[in-house]
C-alpha cells in the first residue's frame, strides 16, 4: 500500500469482513499510507469481481489496481501501470513463471498472482448477484465482448501467502533484502536489524535474517534464528530458543523456554514449560 501511495494520488478501498477495525487501527498511524483508505464490508462472499462491482460508487473513473489479500510482490505499481497502459488492455493480469520448464511449443507456464490493472469500462461486464470471480467469469465476459485482456510477467518476486511456509518466505525475503521501512533501525550485522534502545546481551546468539523491535530486550544465552521478527517492547528471557518466529509488540518469552515456526500475537507470553527439543533440532539443522 505504501508503494501504491508513492505512485498514485488516488484512494484505496479494502474489501474485507470480520474484524476490519483491527486493520484500520494498524493502518491509521502509518503516515506513508495516508488518510484515503476506506473499507467495504461484504457480509457474504461475493468474490474479487463482486467486490469491485460493489465499490463502483467509490471509484473515480480512473484506472483501477486490484491486489488480492494474499498477494505480495516486489515490482513497482507505477511500472505495472505503464505496462497496462501501453498494451491498451481493458484488463491486464500480472503473472509469474511457475517453473523454468517449457512446453513443446516453447511457451512458458505462467501463474496468476492475484494482481490486476483494469479500466472502469470492465464494471459493466460484472454481474450483480452471487459469487463473481475475475479469472473464471469476468475475463471470459470481456473476451466475448471483444475487449483486450493481456498477461504480463512480473520480473520481481511474487508470492501468494496462503500458509506458514509461504508467509515465512515473504518475511525472509523482506528481511534479507531490506524491503521494509528502516527508519529508526540499524544494521547491527549482516541481515540483523535492531530498533531503538534494544538491550542485546553479548552472550545472546542471533542468526539472521532477524529484526528486533524498538525497546526490546534479549538476555544471556538466548538463541534467535531467522527469519524472525519481533515487535516493540519484547522480552526474550535467558536461555530461550526461538526459531522462525514472528512476534508482535510486547511479546514475552520467559527464561529457558522455546518456540519454533510460530506466530505470536501481541501482547502474548510463551509458556515456559514448552519443550526445547523441537527448536534445538531445527537449530542444529540450520547452524
């Protein structure tokens, strides 16, 4: 969203249901995103094309960027817009190569990423009832009407975040390449970032990529192996082992506890009685 705001003066609408106030609370303090973020709450699943249709009154008659909730990508939205505009498509679907394997005809297999640019004219081809998908319903309708639909490969990395493995791939990529706002953070060592006023014991062991939030504390003999991120004011007790953990603000890890491959909401404490064997076993394979 920050990348979009840098390349556009338009508004943004998030289509979601459930506890959307949590998303709102997270976005409001971020000056990079700006105040022009709205919400559309769909009571029943209506699909990405259905959400687009439902938000028609919020659109300003300009080209529309659609990004699926599970999509993460590195490429510049402005470059993507220029590719869409140059092609003169009604809708442009951005894809990634699945494998370097090629078919007998020489065509590369491409996989949709859930990212599209489209013109407002496509709205009239979206039905008003039921679940409406972009690939299965909208694109065939546009082709039947003789409108241009194109596919453009993304040169950068793109992920569909659907499980822990794909989520951690994104975390790893963000930390390894420094693709996060580094204001207030310092690069303590290769792929290790520390926020302001982090108390890091010289006897702790950190293996990156890792990001330690502002005002956090890591005590003696603690072992942290990335990809791992901690929010602000976290406490990692002495002798603890954390492997591939994502923790929010004020996460507390008591002494001699351990955790592997987990997301810890904030604020939350990790049980001190958790067995260390799983974390130690993973660490042995990584170190």
